[in-house]
């Protein structure tokens, strides 16, 4: 793995200079949460590193809640998105499989992907519902992203993960090779500490494949039980890094609006004749887990749940899918 270093002061100056040619979003912590903010000279020092995780999933930068797909596209400045946890980086892998398909490539998604440099952030801690490691996803990136950023001892350490990342590094004159021979060992200790926290927090949670088998073979009783407190708000799907169902809405003058949809909404599967296979709430509720743990893995190489835990964080009904899976395994 190739590492490059830069002093934090020089890094902040580099970001300010990059604002001339890039639109930059990075994770910033406020009184309530961590989330991406548009970076300007005045908030560069507020960027946080190695602390999970932004409320907004990475998919929102590539699949807007609403967009007109028949209007002329506008050329935009290249983008940098910084501070991405690896659960979101792994999630973008599934989106690439879906939206960059050779036969049905989404040109809007494709243009945004080509126009964006992804800088992930190694997680040196966890949040309450993080469970990426249970699905064999590390709390740090080794692929898919272009760079990974680590902040240690007053220095920014950049881990090169792609050719785009390597080309980008060449534009930064202040970078230097690390002099500390123990650097990789120090980073490794932080990684192991985060993994240890994840393992302790999620003892007994079934892995991704086992979870799919449990869901596939489950009866209605457990879904009726847990869906009783579901209000069909769709928060679990809309905040998920990999849920991307959408509607195409016809507008006057042949306009077409692509709008985010969710399988938890009433009427999601209702057809013109009035039939609705997911009319009953417990069927809608189970449908989402079938999609994530059974159907998508059968269709794509990438997994459809990366263990970010946002669906648990955002649930108005206080439903924890991990509690469901732990009950199913008994």
C-alpha cells in the first residue's frame, strides 16, 4: 500500500487552493451529528478525520432525490468528496454494478462518477449500530475509493488506492514519503482497535450469507411482530447506501422526473388494476430484507447491506434489524 504524508497546515492550504478548480464536500461535526458540508475557506479547519460517520449516505451525491432526466445536462466542476466511511465506499460498488451496466448505463450516474474523486476516511472508532465487520467489510478502505485519509500526530497521511488517486497526489507539491518506519504498524493498531470494538458490539450477529438464508426461510410471525411499530415512513430505505428504487413521473412537454422511491411506502407495488402484492405492512417490511439479503446477491456481485446501521439510527419505530436477525438465529 502506498502512503504519502503532508503536514496538516499544508493540507489545509492545499484544500483551499483546490477550491479554485474543484467543488469539495467533506465531513464536519455539528452539535447533533456528522455530515457532509460544502467546503469553503472558512470551514476547512472544521473538517474531521477518522470519525464515523456522515448522516447522509454517499449515494445522495450520485442519485439525487429528484432530477429531470429529459433536460439538458450542465457541465459541472470536478468534485471531491472527502471523509467517506468504507461502508459507503463498498455501497457504491453495488451502485456501479447497477447503474454502469453496459446494456443499461445511466448516463447521469456515469457522468457524476467520472467527475468525482472519492477520498475515504479510515474509522478509528464506531457508532452504536455500526456492524460492517459482521459482513466482512473492514472499517477502512483498500479498494474502490481513490484515496484514503488518515490524521495522525499532526500529519495527514494519504493512502493511494487507484490510478486517479495517484494522479491526484502528483498535483500536491507538499507531499512527502513517510519517514517513520513504524507508520504502517501505528495505522494497523488503530485498525485493530476499531475491529475489536466492532466484534464486541456485534457478538452473535449472523454474517451476510447466513442472514439471507434466515430471512428466506422465515415465516410471517416475526415480520408481523416487528412491523407492528413500522409507520411506513421509508426512512430505512432512503437513508440506506444501496437502496435506490425510483419513480419516473411524466410532466407536460414530455418532461420526465426521476424521483427516489421506497418499498416501505404504501402503494409501492400497486398496479393499474388496483392489485398490490405488498399491501399488507408485514409483507412490505419483509420485502426490503429479501431484496437486500436474497435477491440482490443473486443478481449482483456486490452485497446490498454494508453494515452502516443508518436504518436503525433513522427508524421512527425504533426497529433494529439486527435484533430481528438475532431472533431468527435462535
